[in-house]
């Protein structure tokens, strides 16, 4: 899509998604909570062997693979508050990437993110959030901190995009030992500045209920995912036009706390993929399994998923088998040395307009960072990132085969120090809800599992 075509495109779902995101950001801050403002400055110097994620097999007229050093400057600001009934955290980060090799232009990114928790009543709690990101494809990898755990196929080469997302999750205590919940989200990603790439709009919804005991929970969950993609391509590179589909999933789930630090989740069920523009679809199994290690100062997770997903950057639907390991844990008793790591493998099969498996794309991620809390205000860090993608597609913006390695040495300055800021809310993974991180909590009625149900749902 060129700039002229974009100017003719009427306001679409992105406008709606941005309105939802920005609307969530202006939620009134409670008078009982005193917001705290924190300034954040981050600087990193690094080296990569593939600056623009160029494909392993060069494309005619494409950007060749090049290596070189780069400098990343990321000033930001955090506004946070915590009261007895709510937690708010608003964050803005501007990232400037300066490549030290000739011929590679500097790029910049903007990130705005809001997360909140509301204690609506002794029986109901709401988690909500929104984000807005403007970035480019080859800088987006370093926007996510180590330990985030995302393993997704990505386009190669340069290109700019705008992404908006809003989501909410409501937990309700239905009675002694019973919990219900519902969640919705909407995501849109669109190319900007003349970038040729798909435009993706994807709302999702889910609803479920659980029977909760002291260390076990059994339940049922139904999910519905809709996606609308403009500018999509077939795996053979031919244009498809507008594509739309619905994915319905139903699973039974079991959660169990094995100890004070170990908890697990197991899902099994079925899914239905239906291409609404062609009338084709298929049935398939759906399932996941995870084991989490949670402590008051860190967590780690190993998980497997078999599902159908829509990749917003690619504008493609994939049937994936995904295994990943991620975590953030202290390496020293005093907590001054922290390890944050992600590792994962995703085997994906691209679906064509008739929901037929037509091409494959596999991704491997290894992302490890070590941070040293030198003082309350200063953290020094070392990070290594390896990303490898293997695909049998040959036409951009479809995923192409490429490899990228990067190493970075950086420093983060926060004022006031993190210990003086309200902590970000962490939803419980455990059945008993004991791993929930929630500052400024007043005594409330009911046990943790009766109020939240745990499990990070």
C-alpha cells in the first residue's frame, strides 16, 4: 500500500482501536491515591550481524545483509498509583536507533502503554489496559525486554507500522468455590509511511467458569477470534484482497498447585477455523500445557501451545505448535543481580484463502539479559538476542528465511528508584491466588481463590 492509496483509505478499525486505547488512558485517577512520576533513561550500545533483518537469500533490488554497530537511546516516563481499590500504571517511551554504519538511516519508535487493576467489589475484579506503538519491523525486536517470551514470525527488511491494542479481563466470584470470567481484546496493525504490508484488525473474546478447591481448579472455556486482513498474500505470492475468518475454540482445563512455588495448567479441546469470505474451514484439536515457578520477586514459565493464530505483522493465519521458556529471576540473595531470559521454538503452517495448509514458517528465539543493580538509581545490563526464521515462501511481506544476532551493553537510570514506585499489578497464576502482586491492599472478605481464582486467566 503506497502513501497515495493510504490517503484514500477511509477511517477504519484502526481509528476504533486507537479510540479505545486512548480512552482507557484517560481513566480518572482515584483521589485516594497519590500518583508518582518516574523518569527513565536508557542507553545501549550494540552490534548486530543483520541490521535490517535481510533475508538469507537476497531479493532482487532488496536490501542486502549488513552488519554493524548501533546506539539505542530510550528516554521515558512512568506515572503510577496504587490505592485500596485500584492500581494504575501509565508508561511512555521514545526510542531512537542510530546505526553506526553508512547507508543505514536512523529510526525512532514511540510506545504508550497503560495497565490497571480495579477491585470492583468483594466478588469482582477487573484488569484492563491499552497500548499504542509506532515502530519499524527491524527495530521492533529490541522494543520488547528480555524475558517477554514472544516467539512469532516477522517480515524481513525495513518498514514502518502502527499498532493499537486494548483489552480487559473481568473475574467474578459466583459462589463458594465457583468462579467465572470473561475477557475481550481488540488489536489493529497497519503499515505507515508508504510501507507495503497487510493491514490487520483482530478482536477476540473468551468466557469461562471454574470449580475451585484448595489446590485444584477444573473448568470450561470458550473463545472466539475474528480477523480481517487487507492486502493479504497467498503463500505463492499472489494477492488475495480482503480476507476474513472466525476461529472458535472450546477447551476443558485443569490447574494444580504442586507446591508453594510450582503451579501448572493443562487445556484440551477442539477448534473450528472458518474463512467467511470463501466458506471453507476445518476442525482440529486445541490444547496447551504449562508449568510456572512463581516467587514474590520473580517467575519462570515453560509452556506448549497448539492453536490457530493470526499474526498481525504478517497479516497471515498460522496453525502453530509453540514451545517456550521465559522467566525473570534473581541470581543473588540480595536481588541486585537479575536474569531475564526467553527461549522458544514455533513450528507454523500458513493457511491459504481456503484454510488449506500451504506453506511452513519456523522461528527460533533465544534472548538472555543479565542486569546488575549498581545503586538504587542505576542498573547495568548485558543482553544477547538470537532470532532465526526458516520459511519456504519467497515473496515479501510474507515471512522469509533470515538469521539475526545482536549483543548489547546498556545502562538504565530511574528516578525516583523503583522501590519508591507502586509495583505493577501481577495477576495470580496459582489456584490459591497467593502469588498475586497488588500494592496497597486493604483486608477484604473471602479467600484469595474465592476473590480472584488465580491462574493468570
